[in-house]
């Protein structure tokens, strides 16, 4: 069994309590996972300090939990740790059921996040990430507006920024749109990769795996806040994992005449590989380059 299958099985077998008010499974762990998936989608660091983790997950529980869900992020993190999905920088981690667990978490304040193998899968495989998101939405959030939830965790951009809503569009259609965008994200990336035959547009490499070739779909202007890049072919590149990281982290940018610029060496490295069926947006390239260079400015 592959790692992706193991992950999906683990996601499908979360042990959750039941809300006494709604009779439905509690949402602490699903919300914690969606929060982490959003971070992975936006290439944020895998591990995060407990102060920020607990504050952000508490807000999500308050907003999207059941009426009787207390915003206590200690328990989902401990449950996910013992379920093998979460890493905590601490030893002798107590079970989530003990009454002292909450105190233990807040006094130890361990840095934490998805385990490396989980993080690798959800960062590199938008299709697996989409499958997990859909599985969680289906099982835990049937009465929640997915647009609102996925936007809150950074899994899609704001609906306004991404999809021009024809006014008067009925609510049910809007309800589907966030999940549809998640699916479309992986479908679009697949299309772009097919157009390039899985060759990296920067270095030309095609990685061959036992079950086929491998490449990644990289958004030029990141989707999700604060960038709100659109999910469209002109905003996606087909890259190898190395160049994907270098591009996302600003070591590589593109010039307006579609050459690859090495920001570390300060010179052009070569031409971007192009395909006639895939037109790349100069506007998004410029946005990526400018935000990259702004971020690299030394702060005083
Ligand atoms: Zn490459």
C-alpha cells in the first residue's frame, strides 16, 4: 500500500467524540487538519509555535464548530499526535483523555505540525490534498458553507477574487464552488503537466517513477490569501520538485520575456520552456517577481 493510501485511511479513521447538541462528530480534529492543509497549500513552514497554532485553531473551532464545541485546540492536536499524523516537539506526550492534558500542552507549549511524511504528500500532491479536503467536508461539514471554511483555512482564495459571480446566482451553486475549485485545482495542474509531458519548464528534467512520470503544478501568483492568485492555466507552471521549491521561495523568478532569472546569482539562467497550448500570464509573472524582491529587501 502506498503512503497516500495510508494517509487517506488514517484520515478516514479519526476517532472523534460526538456533539451532544447535534449528535454529529465533533470537528476539532478535522478543523486542525484543514488548518494544516491550508498551510501546506500555501508553502508555509510545516512546524509552528504552540501559541500561534492554538490561537488559530481556537478561532476555527469557535467559528465552524458545533454549538457545544469548546475552543480547546489541545485535544485535537494530542489526538492527531497519537493517531500518527502530528508531530510534537516534546517527550512523554500525555493521552488526550486525561484531565491534565490541557495543562500539559500549555505549560510545555510544544512546536508542532504534520509529520514529515504527511506533509510531503499534502504539499506535493494537490490531488491527494483535494481528496482529503473533500473527504473531511463530506463527513464533518455538510451544513457548513465550504466557501467560507476553505477560505478561512487558506485552501482557496476569496470567492470574489477568483470567480466572478454572476449576480443572483442561487446559493446551492455557490455552495459547490469552493469544493469544485479544489477539484479543478488538481485537474488543471494535471492538464498543464500533460501539455509539457511532465518536463520541468525550468530545467527540462522529467522524473520517472515506477508508475509513470512525475511533475508538480506550481502557481505563479499563489492562490489563497493574501495573494489571491487565480486558478487558471496562465497562472500555473509545470515544474520539478526542486525548481518548484526554488520558485516558491523566491530563488528563481521569471522575466517578462519568459527567461528564468536566478535571484541568488543575480543573472539569467536560461529560457523558460514553453508549449504553444499553454500561455503564461505576464501579469502574474511580474507579481511573483515583485513580491519576491520586496520580501528579499533587508529590513531595518
Ligand atoms: Zn526543474
